[in-house]
C-alpha cells in the first residue's frame, strides 16, 4: 500500500470519530474538534502527540522518526513526531493517540 493510500485509509477509519481532512501548511491534515492532529508528508506522517506523553516518547523511538516542524526549520514543534513510511502500519494507532491527546485538553 502506498503512503498516500495509507493516509486515506487512516482518514476513513477515523471519520466515525469526527475526524475530517483539512489543509495544514499546504498539506493534507487530519482535523478533529477544530484542531489538527496529523499531517501527511508525501512518504511520512506527523502526529501531534504532546511532548510529555508516553505515546510521544514511544513514537520518537522508532528508527525513522523525528520531531517535526511544518516549515522544515531547524527548531521543530516539540509536540509533533514525524513517522516514516517504514512504520506506516502504526499511523492509524498514532492518529488515534493524537485524537485522544487533543480531546483530553478540551
């Protein structure tokens, strides 16, 4: 499955939880409750997991993961983790965790 198809599958799986697709920095984002929870980046996805959460630490420990900044600048967004195509099987779980993180703050 291509990364693009996997992003679409994640979106479809989360629609019943109120997740929609919305542009974010000229990219395809996943949005819930007015907040962006994930962004598709061609061959990876970035997830807003919260810098102090165990989910953030676990995602960042993957071999092809790193902190992400939407403008690809030197200083990344501390709450966001970019996860590569090698771990696209985890994208759905990470998107759910990002959704949970956002909803805990409401």
